[in-house]
């Protein structure tokens, strides 16, 4: 075994993490927020697929406590000691993780920021989708399906995060276009299915006439559906964001109205591609944005793919979006 292969094997062993092993590959540390949201699992799968295709290695760093700032900071310290080739980074908090990014910059580890745009730091590139546009277009789809009138409940993400704030901005701009739609309540459920179930169970005790539910991600939309089923209320139209496989299955069955496509898989793919290309001296745009699309009963077929069957787009296709 040559020295680089030995070094790669030792790095993987020290991390205690699985890698898509390749003897001559770069080591890319991939930071995600938690193990509870299926969205971040799709990011990790995309990163792994891209690493495999590019003969690199993806190493996952995920807090055991969901969205833990101290734990992610500790993981950054660990990565700086182990010195991977590059980092693909989703901050658990786009403001609070500034010092962590500064550490990566000081250690001269090239870093690609994906999904949640960090407030400060020097990055190879930012890879993401427009949370505002996804929020706007998903809300518009719901309101049109409601014929522009009725009562809705909004399930927010984590208040103060860029994704939630921007999606909410899109929701509220869509509401301005539909004066006949009334917001009964807007409550955070922190992107978690169980919290959404609990929030909705409480709200349904107060509000019995709900025509629509606007959830800032699929996990909360599915939690809302669970609550509606428990209350034997099946008339409310529900939308989410992420276009997860579970959401697509529910759209196919007619239980979920729609979901805004915010592909974690693609963002994981493109993040690793950008990191590896940068290491190899190939050009990388400073910003890469995915196109906005709403998944509905009319177009779900193209999204109806099991997570382990997805494949990364080509670099040309990724940067043309």
C-alpha cells in the first residue's frame, strides 16, 4: 500500500466514520446539522455519491444533539487537527458559527458553504437554492388551490435561521397577493415532525375550520398530516418544502398537495464537486443556485426516486441551473 493510501485509511479510522474510499482521493469533511431530519441524510448521500464519482472521500460530521452549536464547534476543532483536504459546511446557526468558519479559514482549509449561507467567512463557493422563491412559489400554489380564500396555519422552521426567515418572507409576500387568505396562527415547529404534530394538535383544539397548512419543510408538513388524521380532519390542503421521497409518496397518494423542491441531495453533490474541483485547480463559481420548482401531482414522476437510487447531476448541468 502506498503512503497516500495508508494516510487515507488512517484518516478514516481516526474519524471513526465511513468513507467512500479511494486510494488516491481527496478527503472532504461534510458538516450537516442533525441526524433527525431526513433532508440532511439526503445531503450526506449526495456528498457521498459525488465523492465516489470524483474518486474522493466524504467524511461526515454531524452533531449527536440536533443543531448543537457547541458540538459543531468541537467538530470544527477536530477537523482542524485532522486537516482534511477541504470542508463542505452547513452551519447549525448561520450567525453563531462565524467563529468556527474563521478557524477553518485560519487553518487554510478550503471550505464550501451549502444550504444555509453563513453570515461571515471566506468560502470557495456558496451552493444553495433561493429559500425566498421556494417559499413564495409553494405558498402561491397552495393559495391558488384554495381558490384564493380560506383559513391557514403556518408552521415555521427555526426562527432566526436564514432558511426559515427567507421562506417566511416568501410566504408573507404570497399572502399579500391573496387578501382572501387569513392566517389563523403562525408557530415554529423547528423543522421537526414530532414538534409539528404537537403544535398542530394544540392548534386544532382552538381552530376547527382550517383550509390550508403552509409548512416550511416536509417533516413538519407530514407532522401536520399526522395531527389532521388524529383529529379526523381531512379537508385541509397541506404543502411542505424539500420534495423528500416521503413527501413525493404522499403527493402521489393525494394526501399532500405539494412540496417545494429544495434538493438536499443535489446540494450535497454540488458542494463536494465544487470542493474537489477547487482543489484540482478547476474553475468554480462563487455562487451556485438551484432552480426553483414546486412538486405536484402533475409532475411528481421525475422526483419519484428512492434516495439510494439518486445520482448526482453533471457539473455542466449543476452550474447551468
